[in-house]
C-alpha cells in the first residue's frame, strides 16, 4: 500500500494467545492500528464506537457466535459496510442457512501470516 493513511483493524477474539499473535503479526505494518475485543458484545460496542476499516472476527466466541456478531454489525447503519473477515478453526466454516450476511473473506486457524496480509491488503484497497 502506498498511501499514508492509517487503517484501523478490530480483532474480536476470546483467545489471548491468538490476540497476541495477530498483534505481533500486524505491528509490522506501519499503516495499521489494531483494536481488540475478547467477546462479541464488546466487539460490537468497539466497532460502533471506533468505526474500524476492517474487522477480523473469530467464529467461536464465549457470549455469541461470529454469525450473530456479523448480523448485529450489518443491521446497524454505522457498521453495516465495514468488511468483516471470519477467522475459524473450522474450515470450511459451517455457514448458517438462514444467514443473509456473508463475510468478505474466510481465514483458517492457525493463522498464517501471508494469507492474513493478503486479505487485509485486498480489503483495504481504496
């Protein structure tokens, strides 16, 4: 990426080790600022407050699953257009049949650096 803009990424993940790993991976990218939330409810609140440019979302969260989080984001005008990347140990993910919303991309766990960078750069392109 060549512009000087700083992009905000929100990572919603309950596993502390995974949050630390993504923090280490993304701190190499000067154009990214990372916010984190440990559960769906606080993730939704953070997204509404900070309006990130991209959300990385674990599917299995302690309080609600990633599909419920995505639904809450998509039904709020402030967050409805933020791209959301699903991150799941279950791959391919089991998408609920009644869900009208799709993720921008799906990444599998364990998280790999190159696919994560590629997904972020593709979705943050102006």
